[in-house]
């Protein structure tokens, strides 16, 4: 029977990995698990589905608006985003609005794949008409679909 050599794990020491299997403070911050209320949002395309609409349908002006939206999102906190949400006509900034019913929308297919207990779907304003729709998990905003003409849940 061969004896395994003990090779020092220099990578673990250099990257501050906790050998107990728990996440280190650095990892928790990178993953957005440190302070969810004041954490700055990330945009994830993990659950994005282009069947309803894809970026190639957006014109140059709309794509610039999307880039500006992402830049603005990076400096906001989830607390800021929630404070600026409201009823129709009262929303400012990102205009966050939760969806009460997602049946017969592009969001329904994603809802079937994930637990609705962990995801409440909402929209964020990109421009005058354009919206992105998805859900939040810790600090990440999972962008599920694009809605350039505010057609999914027009208000």
C-alpha cells in the first residue's frame, strides 16, 4: 500500500480559506453573504431566458440605458432600491415593483424550476419603458427576462 505524501496546501494559506469548510469573511463578502440589507446588488444571468426577448432586439439607445442601469445598480444598496419602490405613479429610481401573479408570463417557467419560497419576482426600471424582471437571492439580482416595451405587467 502506497503512502500518501503530505503536500503543503500553499493555495489555502494564501487565499485565507478556512480549513473547517466554513466560508471565510472574504468569501462571504465576495458571495454577497455578509450583510444582505446593505449589500450592493450583483446581476446574475444564471436563470436568464431569451425566449421572450433577447438583447439583439434592443436598439443602441436601449443598450446604453441597460449599461447605465447596471452601473447605477452597482453603487446602490438593496435598502436604497426598496426605499424607492412604491405604488404606480409614486415609484422613483429603479421603480421596483413585485409581481402578484406570474402565471402566463416568461417568469412562470423559472418559477417551476426554483422554489417560490425563496424567490419573489419583481421588475426594475431600465429606462422610460424598458424593464428587467427577476428575483433576489441575498445580494444577487437574478435577471430572468428583458421587457423593453413594458409588456409583461404594464401598469
